[in-house]
């Protein structure tokens, strides 16, 4: 578990706080329930990002004589994932047997989440590109290497298959990503590409 | 066409829009390192068909056998597997052939908005939602519900007794409904599912074929089955002539078409009277009628008249396809045949073979950003290009091969399209060093400390420090060179959007020609790139057909490739 350490590098007042694993968290991000959030390392949370780690499954009260259970994870984000300005990430909720429970949300590696996006999906796999202003409704599942166009509304419970391009309100599968999806980054002028390795982009954010 | 600047799109040489410059000037033996272009030969990025010929480099593949770029128009696809995009199960091809291309599991789409439907439990009003469901209560029902537009199968009065086997339950209810309608409707017109109609039509035509052909022919599967074929073969071996034989036989009965519903005739029209439909439309209005899209969502919805009759449509399957070169039939891209697995077994991307072009301003006014990665909501405004004001750009050609390539560039003196801008490439032919891995670069950089001057220059040009502003671009000189890339300067003088006023009165046609259409103000520079390189024939490698047939292993074989690239520079100010 890596959590922001506000005490480090206080002397240099930068926009981002960098953790030991290389996560960059903006001082202007709104993060709730830090103990329930996992960041994989080299992940960027930009200014104005709302990350709701407090929306997690309530741990069952410990029985007498038992130790208190450790905290459950509400949001886990992989490596080199970029959450752009003003994006909102909140775990989805479901009524199960008359009880409201929050489902832990999983976001993979090298995922780009565009500005003003609203994410409530159950899981997002790696190498996914989410355009700006996209809305990912509760409990949708986004599979590996897919692209969500800007201003898309992915309806609740929809599965976005691997390697597809979705768009529209509600989202429809519009096509497939090219065979070179995520390839060809790492050269000058095109250091990072959609669906590719986002580490250079993470490095460039200061 | 393009919204982000600067960008580059590649035209596959298979398109007839992208013809190579004239062969005489193309031949290197006559005029080494020069390419000449006349006006008509240039690729016109503003042509309406150009959109279908230009691709981003990541979408193009490369055939190693033919040594050519391959685009969706010059590769063939073959289906690896079918899968349902909702439940992500793959469907065997035999099932697809038998049951059609729809998911037979419990995957249904909302007929009103295409969202995947979800099975929701509905309990009776007396029982509170919070009450835990006890197993004894057998009267709980399930419905299909859309979480997006709130459509539910209650609207067509469909409920399910169990949350599994939805397809069977739905089919049963449909059947009951259709047969129930038949009983009430006294007319002999039958409303049947399109599948049934098709089946009866097929059987009808099969009968017709059997009747018209010689049904007692024992060789029904042999090439002698049809009388015409038999006669032709007989005439080959002498005997009566084909025509004479034809006359002797009586003409086959012409086939008739289906006449009634049992034979598969399907006439538009339902068992309801038109007046009933019209009066209902009058009262309920336009909103109660389905849109064309909703009607076409599934065959069951094809001839419904009102939105409340929409039947949920089973999710259509999708395919994953392998790509083959049309010419030599070699596979150029193939994924692992497993649903959701994005790993490739074979993938010959064009970006790993052909030089990549990128353009950027020599003196950028703002830091260059990747337009796809807008990190902030406000869009950076692109500066408009001023007409008649010369701009200099750095055109970088990056080599992807492990051999040094010779590059010749050619561009029309004025860009094609309604707005003619002048373009000059200051150094049209040069070489680009081989690509290697990062270690090579690091080792060579440490060996000669001067070699990172290129990077320094790049940094300087980005930051706009005085170091680079001292340097003036010169004709015939390379601007910058790194291990596997070479940059040259391109001078662009944007044309004016408005034609200068003339004394001679213009005809209507001329005026109409001057009228600018959408994206005519985008300055796009077509550049023809010809690359030449030498490749060693490795022993044991399949020696390619055609020109390299007599090359021996170890010998060097010259190769060349030519293609058009369209560089979008920016918009011209009006």
C-alpha cells in the first residue's frame, strides 16, 4: 500500500507529491479513504481528480477475541496509469439481498483516463484509452486494449470487449483498434501512443 | 479530416489515387536521387476519395514477401473465431452456421437503445424489497431490464419464471403469442417469424427444383445430373449436336414463385386493419412509433408498427479476423485464437519497415503536445497559419530498418486543392542511418561525445534558445542527424483562402469553384517518399520470387519502396 506522504519534500512546493514507488499525486486532487486505495507505482493523479476510496465494503464486525480485519481495498490502480484533470473515480454500488454494498474497482496498467471522465466501472483492464468527458456507468467492464471515444456514455453493465472502439450515447461498438494499437511509442515526437506504454508520459508530467 | 496538427497520414500504394511519379524520373539510373512531379501526379489530400486511401501508420501492415505496404483494401481477412461481445464466450462456426450470428446464451439488447439488458428480479408489491427472499416463495418473477433507458420486458408483458435459460423462455413466450394471435385472427394470413417464413421458402424452392429437374435421375450428385450438362458432354463425344439435342427435349417447365403463406410468401401487412393502425397512430403520436434503427435491430422487429411491440434482440456476435496479403496469401497479422487475448502470433506492422515521417515547426510558438493526450479540459488552440507568410518546418524521417536507407522526397511545388500553397523541401535526398537497439546508441554516444549535439539542438529548438536561432536553414543541407533519423527543413508559404479580385468578370462556374468547402482551409502537404536499401540474403531464407530469384545467399539485394505521405500542417487563417 502506498499512500501520499505529505511530509516529504515539503520544502519544495511542487504541484505533485511523489511517493516512494513513483506515484505522482497532485496536491489539488481530492482523495477520500486513502487507506482503501492502492496505487501500483508511477501512476499520476492530476489536479481536481476525485478518488473515492471511502466507498468500500464495510468490514464485518470482528467477532469477540478476533483481531480487527485489515481494511478492504476500494480502488486499486495499476502502474503507469494517468488520471487526468477533474476525472471522478468512484467504486460502483449494488443492492444485494437488501443491502447496499460497494464493489471494489480495479484499474489496470497503462490506462489513460481523459479529463472530466466519470468512472464507476467494475474493472478496467490494461492499455485502455478513455477519452475526455466519457462516462463509464456503474458495473461496466472494460477489457484490454480498448478505446473509449470522447463524450461516450458506457451504459451500466456493458462489457467492452478487448480491442474494440466504442462511442455514442449509449455506447455502441463502432469498430476495432488497428493492429498497431499501442505500438510505435518511444521515439522522439511520439514518445507515447494511445494504448501503449505511458511511462514516458508519466515522466513528462511535473 | 484531421483535427490535430501536425499529423501525418500514409497512403497505401494500392490506391490509384497514389500513383507513383513517372517511371522515367523514378528510375534511379537516369536521374539519381531526383524525383520530379507534374501537377496531376500529386496525391490530392482534398480529393473526396483521399479519405479512403489515407491511414495512420499504426493501421498499416507490411508484407515481407511482396515488400509492400498492405492496407485494408489489399489484405483479405479470415475469421479466427466468433464471440459474443456481451458474455465474451466464443461460438463455434458450426453453431453460427446453424443458429445464425446471434448469441444463444442469455444476452439480449434493449430494442429501444441497444444497451445490454439485465435480468432483474421483481417481487410482488406486498413483499418489501428489504425482506430476504425465502426459497418457499415460488412466485418471484424476473424481467429483462435496460439500465440506461429504463425499458423493461414488462412493457411487452414478458416475465420469466427463472433467471436462467432466457432464450428458451423468450422463444416459448413468443411462440405462444404468435399462435394465440392466429387463433383470434380469422383471416388466413399468418403472422409468422421471419425464420419460419424463410424455412418454408427454402423448402418450397427445393421442391420446385426437384420438380423441374429430373427427379428420378440417379446421378443427382454427378456432373451429369442436369440434362443440359449431359447433352453438352454427349455433344463433345459426337452424336447429335447440342442444339439438335436441345430441340428434341421438351423445354423444362418454368418455375413458379411462392403463392401463399404456407409456401413462404410473406407480404407486408399484419392481421390488424389499416384503419386501426392509423387511428392508433393519430392518438398516440409519433413518439409511439419505432425508429428505423429500432425496427432493424432484429428480424422480429422488422414489421412492427408501435414502439411498445419492440421485442428484445439477441446480441449479435462479433468476429476476430486474421489478415492475409491478397497477393501472396501470406498471413500478415494473426492473433491468438482465444477470446479476449490480444497477443499476436504474427504481426508485420508497417511502422517496423517503412520510414516514419513527422513534421514540427522550426520555431514553435507553444510546446508541442500529443493531441490525443489532453491532460487538461481546455483544448490548446492551434495557431492559424497566415497566408503568404513563409513558415519553416522540420521534417524528420526515422528509419525502422537495420540497414541504412536512401531517401528521396518529392512534393508538388504547390499543394493540390483549392488553396494552393507553395512547398519547398530544402534537401530532398539524403540517407538515414540504421535503427538499432538503445544500447548501440548509448555506446556510440559515449564513444564520441559530440554526437549528442543533435539532442542538444532538438532541446534548443524546443525551448527556443538563441543557440539554434543563429543557425539558418540552407538549401541542400541536412538540418539535423541522429543515429536513425534525419531532419530536413521544409518551407511552406500558405496560400490565400480568397482569390484576389480580378478586373475580368468571373463566370458563375469560376465563382462556384472558388467557394470553399469544409476543411479546404487545412494545409496538407503531400510528400512522395522513395526509399532504397540493400538487404543481405540470409542463407536458408526463402529466396523471393520475381527480381531476387537469382540472388545467392550472402549477396546484397537492392530494394525500394515508394509511397505518399500527407502531412497536415495547420489551418490557414481566412
